[in-house]
């Protein structure tokens, strides 16, 4: 397996990337970041990704995430990017624009791969059970693992709760939009996690997303039977996970 690889993580507001040491999951380059084009049309996003690759002076294959369902390289949903992505052969588009091999996958799936390989899931005694990583940000992303293997594109943030997608009420974006305190928001997150528990009976939750760096504010308030641990790689998890997927040629 290649000892290093470039990963790029496309979000609703920013696109970030870097070269990853595949032995440790750490960046061995600067972390390059540019604003996500608005609107986030496929060609505009591809151009921005190409610019980040150029900034990194990288000439090999690339792994790239999107906040979408990716099936055999095709984009099937577009919750936080332009709807023109739906139905697009994303791998071919990016491969032609970058003139190299591209692995494309859901951003939360990539973050989960990183946490299972390099982070809190690596040596956890229940890593071979059912492990669910959840990223709380603009929405709620999910990466589900059983026996250490990814079940791709689970999209558990779109479970129906409170008359809508759960992420509309329990994401960290909802916390900010509604000016919720930690206690009120933690109550919603607890309800959401309890619902996920009834469906999957996980052995471990990994709590990710930018808000996880403030886990001391809320983790102890969560009322669930499943152990909940904060993610270790945080904002670099998507970059590291998709770089590893590209090196291993994992294409959902």
C-alpha cells in the first residue's frame, strides 16, 4: 500500500485537503483550504479541488469526500451541495478534471474509516461489534461499521423524528440557529441516539464533527445505554479517511 496519499474533504462552506501519512493518519503537508463555490456546481467544485491539489504539489491519485450518497462513483443525493450533483458520475468528472485516479465517498463514511484506523475505534475492545460514528455539524452524518467493515451511505441524520429529519433539530447547526444551551441540546441528542439504539443496538458511538472538541460540555449529559466517545481526529478525519480509502482502492 502507498505510504502517503492526498485526501480532500468537500463541505458546504469549505474544501480542505492535505497529504496524509497512511501509517499514522497525520498530515505531512500544510492543510490547504478554500471556500466552497457558491453555488456549489460540479464544475466549480472540481476546479476548486484541482486548485488545492496544485497548491499541495501532489501528482498521484486523490481521495475526495462529498456530503452526499456515493454509489459506484455516482452521486445519488445532494443535501448540502448543489442539486446538479445528483446523478453525476463524480469519479469520472473529478478524474478527468484532475487527470488522475479519484476515489469518491461520503464524508462521514470517510471520517469513520479514519477513526476506526487511527482514532478511538482502533484499539477499542468493541471495534469488531457495531460501531457508529456520527458527525454533528450543518447536519448529522453517519458511518456505520460491523466487524470493522464499513456499511456505506447510511445517512442516519435523515431518520424521521419530531416531524422532520432528525438533523433539523439535533445537529450543532440547529443548536446555534435556535440558541440552545448545552442542556437543551443534549436532551435532543439523547433522544436521537436512543432512537438509533433501538434500530441498530450499537456497541459504541463515536461523536464527531467540529463540536466534539467541546465534548466536556455535553457528553456527560447524554442519556444512552451505549458508550459514547469523542472522535480523536476531528476536522482532519475526512481527509485522513478518504486518503486511506484511495490507497486501498475502496470505492463505494
